[in-house]
C-alpha cells in the first residue's frame, strides 16, 4: 500500500501536474486492475521523484500499489529471481538500461509486438529526444525516465586558492592540478584534502565506470561487434594504468578510494574533502539552495594526449515483466510517470533529467527552475549527445562484477593493469561461452 503524501509534497506535485490541465495522464482506466505490485530502486536520486508520482497516480486512479523497495547492489538479481519463481509477481520494474541484456528476456516489448495495448505511441517517439529511446534485439523494453552521464566537477574556491582559474582539460593537467590540491591542511602529517576522486568500489557500476570513462577517452572499446571482450587492448591497459597511477603513483586519490561508492564520492566532494571528481548530474542538483552554489563548477572530463573527452551514458526507466497479469494498468502507470507533466515535476526537483522535448519547452520552467540549472541542463544534454557512449554489457551484472574485481586487484597493486585486464577478459570470455 502506498504511503500518503505530505501536504507540501502534494501541493508541489499538483503545481507541476496542473501546468497542462487538459492533458489526460491516465489512459487505461477502463482496464485497470484493483492492485499492482511494482519494484523501485530506493537508493537513487530518481526514487525521490518517482515514488511521490506513483502515490499521486494511485490517488487519482484508486489502484492500490504495493511497492517493493530494491537497492542498486541487488535489484537485478532480485528481478531475475522473481521472474524464475513468479514471486513476487511484479507488474512494473525500475531499472538502469545497463542491465538490458539480462533483463530483456523477462520483459514485455513496448512496441505492441507482444501486447497491442502496450506500445510507445508515435507521438511519444516524436517527443522524446533522439538519444532517449533504445531498442535491444530489435525491441524497446525500457520507457526512459531520466538520463545519466558523467562530468568533471571541481571546487572553484579550492582551485583558486591553489592559483588555478580553469579546470584541467587533459590527463596531464588533471595530475598537475590534483597534486597541487592534495594537501595536509592542519599540519598533522595526514592528507585532509585530496585533489581528485572517482568511484572505486569493486564491481558492476562503480570502479568499472571509472575505468570505462578512461577507456573511451583513449579510444578503446569494452566489447567488439561480435560480443568479445576487448577492454584488455593497449588502450585499455593505458587507461587502467592511469587510473592506478592517480592513486598509487601520483597519490592524488585517497588510499581507501577502492571502497567508495556514490555516497562517499558526493559527500566528500560537497564537504571539500575532494577538490575534483567525475560524477553523475545529480551532484550539481545537490548544491541548489546551498552555500556551494557559487563554488561548484563543471566541465568536460579531461582528455589524454591524442584522445578526446568521453564518458558513459545510460538511462533510468521502467519496464513491464512478462509475468504481469496487469500489463495495461502497469503501462498506464508508466505513461503517467514518463509524461510531460511528470517530467516537469521531476525536473523541478533539480536532481534528474527527463528526456522529453516538451518538458524543456514548457514556459513554466522559468518559475520552477533557476537559470543556472537550465544552463547546466543544456551542458548535460550536450555531453550526452556529443561526448558519451551507451554502456550495455552482455550479462552486465556478471561481466562487470568480474571486471570490477580485477580492476580492484590492479588498484591494490597486487596485479599489473595488463595482467588484471587479460585475466578479466579471459574469465568473461569463458562465462559468455557457457
């Protein structure tokens, strides 16, 4: 059963949803079930807007919604287990398209090929930005809610104290600036401020994504067109060596960076413990209305000599498991969550980026979102369209876990980057050949 909204949150959502009062958000009321079961990923910025929108939809339709709360570490395994056991019988799931290869077999295509009532309309296709919708094996399985790319963030106050007025643009400059910003502030012999930090926790979407950014910047690939791992190329070895050197040679990242997930990175950066980081867009939104608004800058990630700035690109969104007996009701909820009106509310919270053109063309945004955030949004979309590569790995949860564990070995100094990547590539090749 969904919780009741607080009065303030109801008013905020109502304001956003009332912007286009003639729009009909609920499209399948005649076919609605009395109750549906959905799974949402709790420890994400997207959850903060998705969950109240789900509650609002439940209030409007009278449908009881049971929410299964998942987390980023285990939700894919839980979804697959549910599909195999038919328990819980999920009607809608929230997921990152990184895992499409694993999840697509348990999902309903959203093009009407399995159920004519579950199909993305031509009107929706025209409204979504070009990079929003993605087919996998010829079908769309995810209705996008928001996009993710990574940017270089830097503390302008800390850079200025060290004599820098611009962020680094190359790998060498990143090392130079990060070394200048790595300091023992109180003279006790311990570093209090580190020049740079990135995700370092072993596995899946943490240290692998730091490596992917460096790999793409060197012009490397993760897999080739035939699905073979090729991240152990010379470009991959150079990328991982740079990542290792930032920690072990140049000593601009803390020794315990190998345990850092999103929370450690964004909390440390906002507290001034880290002067620079490459991280997701929500980090900038966290500065809204705080003293940090004027001291957090953003830029393209630095590029190596002979390379170019590149990063990863993925989408959070929703799908309908094949097991669902309430597909039309689930599809009605998905259409509600990804509508223009819901997108305006999502965007007004300044943590996530909906992917409908109509959201950003809404004149009401001038009153809901400050200009600094709208300018930042333009930058985010420019990065997504021009400097990013979508990452969807075969058997993503398993293959990225293997790769992440060997990256960790290299970061710890127990394996060379070349040996770590070669071993990971061989292990993944064997897994995919099973």
